[in-house]
C-alpha cells in the first residue's frame, strides 16, 4: 500500500489534515513544531505518494443547509385546498 511509503510523522500529519480536517496551525501545536514545518512535511508526503503538489483550496467543512419550517396554521385554507 502506498501509505507505507510515508514516515510516521508524515502519516500522522496527513491523517490530522485530511481525516480530522485540522488547520496546519493546530497540527503544528499538536506535533510541537511550526506551521511551515507541517507544510513542508505535507509537501514531502504528497511527493512521495506521487502527487505533484498540495491542493490549493482550503479544506472547509460544509455548512448544514438551512431548512425553513412552515406552520400549516399560517397558510390560508384556499392555498391548501381545504
């Protein structure tokens, strides 16, 4: 498996970044290093796995869709057909 090509630090950083979706600052605090060191670690991991570079987009959590609730008692009866 390709994941076996990575060092333990690279595996941990990629897991925190892409599974937990942590920002690099939080990963750096957890690993006791700087944000730049985490970035370099992820770049080396991507290259080792065969990817040319890191994704340029920021990983963001999707916001839940807003759902509108309607009280049936507020809808005129002619609209409902009753």
